[in-house]
């Protein structure tokens, strides 16, 4: 997810000729409010917004790079690479406990018949 809201993109040095993964993101030009919640957002409103954001992420050609960026930098806010704030915290706790369940490379590859298919089952 390209941050346009409360967070700002990292300042990485890109040499001429290099292509930044953010240029190919499916979320380019999408209103940041789809990916970042207002302070007062709760319950079903938050779930609907996060679901909409994840749908955009599903077909993104740079989903893995975006998700890896958010996980490696500890991005605290928003939906990045199809993962919510809660998804990333849950993933970090699992890693902290020594669980090394790999993340699926793309959300479309997640099984839908086994389990719930939601981030909690990763």
C-alpha cells in the first residue's frame, strides 16, 4: 500500500534506471482512507474498509514487496500488502514464539475450502 495518509514512504535511495516497486502498486491513486482508519472507526465499519483494501491488494503485482516492506519496517498503521495492523502484530507474535509459518506469496493462492481463509489462519 502506498502511504498517503498518517505514514510516509521510506526514503530509499533509488539510482537512475531503477524502478521502485511502489510505481506498480494497485493502490496508486486510491484514496488513502481505504487503507488507513480514522481514530473513531470500529467494528463492522472497520472490517468493511479493511476488506475493501484487501481486495485491492489481492490483484496487486507488488503485493509481496509491499507486505515485506511493512513487516521489515514494523509499519504500525494501515493495510499493507493485504495485511492489517492486527495481521502484522499477530505475525510478529508468532515469529517471536519461534513459529515460522510462511506467508502465502499471493492472497489469491490461499486455500478457501480449508479453514476460514482469513489472516488469523496464517
